[in-house]
């Protein structure tokens, strides 16, 4: 038992790509029973929704600002969710948080999530 753990953040230049990973073994339920999401928070700004995926991996949602650039996937056999980020922009600079929801469906609001990781920093230079 524990909390989601993010990895893969770093410092890149505009136009580069990164893939974030989030490992979560589950708590009351196993990983495959949780909807998963990614949120981000830039300095001085509120936390915002980025992307979410349902427990089975068949349904996804994206914020308008990242549609066409980011892709969320999950591998339930590995207890891991991913966020592939392409064509990164300076506006993507933020701490990225992975969260797990006991709802199996896609959720886009933070109050739907029960467990949160500590975050991983993504910095995109001009």
C-alpha cells in the first residue's frame, strides 16, 4: 500500500518530448480498479486538469490546451499510467501530479481523486 509515484520529469526545450510515468499499487482496491488522472500546477497558478483515463484504459479525456500533443495510456499489468508529452511549450512548465480515483470512469475534477503523488517537475525553456 502507498501513494502514486511519478517519474520522468525534467528540463527540456520547446518542441521536445517527455514521457511521465506513475506507479500505484492500489489501496483498498487494486490498480486496475482505479481511474487515473494527471494534473499540473504552475507557479502562482491553480492546479488544473491535464488528462484522465478510465480503469480499463478504453476512455480518455484531455484538457483543450494539450489535445493533439499529449497522450495518456495505462498498463494495468504493470500498475502504471503514462503521459506522453510531445511538442512541449513553455506554457506546459509546471509540477505534474498523478492521481488515483475510486471511480472507474474518467474524472476531470480534482475532488474525484482519492490518492495523489508528490509531483514531478517539468520545465520547458523557450
